[in-house]
């Protein structure tokens, strides 16, 4: 395989992550699941994914999953210390792949980033914040839950600026722009330093999902009222 997605751990987090990625059009045959449990791998392969049985902290196991040729790597094991070792090993094998990792405890997030993760999600913290938001505003909690369920209701996606949008402000685009990615900076839509959009920018937008349709996210604009 080449330019594929490797998912380490196929529990609730790993399964949900790969389902979200596949909802945007990634083919199941371009996903390799790595897990020490043969039953888990059997379940993954029965769903159409490729599978590798073994301890993902060992480089020979990750090599069997062609990690060195992967485009993106999702690290979602049950233990935080395992996530750190997997991330470190994966980054040594592949310097260019995007690595996203999940940890249970907030205090372990910096260690994951030091190990080579591009993004770290704290599962307990994220769940707690969603619970708090739902208590303060049940409607807002429902909207946030909708946004993180790819392929239904509203989707939060990243897309490039198209030529017709260059030179305009984020408010002048057809989509609902949340943030502008410029270089390595993520700027709020109302940040005065944005000025006007550039062709090299990328937009974080909210779009209307098309259930069951595997199309490019930026072809599904959310109409303004």
C-alpha cells in the first residue's frame, strides 16, 4: 500500500475515527487496522478494512502495516503509555505522515506531541466539555454533537480557497467560514490580520452534509438564509 491510512486500535475511538474519515470518501481498502487482538482484526476485516495483528509499539508490526508509506496515522489504543510509544515509533518510520492521537488524560497530551503527533485529542476532556456545554445549553450541545458526526446534518470540513473567493473577506464566501488556515496559523474568521482571502489559504467551514454521498466536502455548500 501507499498513501493509505493506518489505524492503531479498533475500539470505540479508532472505529469512530475511521468511519468519519471514510464518510468523506476514503475507500475501506485504503485503511489498515493494527490491533493485538485477533478477534478485533477479524471484525475489522469483515467490515472491509485490511488488518494486521500485533503490538503496534514494535516497529516490525508497523512495517507490516506499511506505516512508512502511509499518508495519515490514527493512534487510538486503550492506554496512554501505548499511544506514546506507538506515536514515537510511527514518527521514526514516517517523517511526513500526519499523525493524530487520542489520550485519556490531559497531562499526557504534551508527551504525545513531543513524540511526534500533529494533533492530540483528550477523550475525557472532550467528553467533559461536551457534557458541560449540554448542561448550559442542550441545544448547543446537540449542534456540537451533530458537527462531530460526519455525514449527517452539518459537517465541519477543511477545504482550499477557490479562485472566485480570492480577494474577498471570509464573510463574503458562500459557505459559513469558522476559521482561516494561513501557513501554520489558524485564524478566527473575524481576525483583522486575515485581510482578504488568498489562494494559498484553507478554510474551515460548516456545510450541509449529504448522507451516503462520497463527494468532496467543498461541493456541499450550506445555503445562507
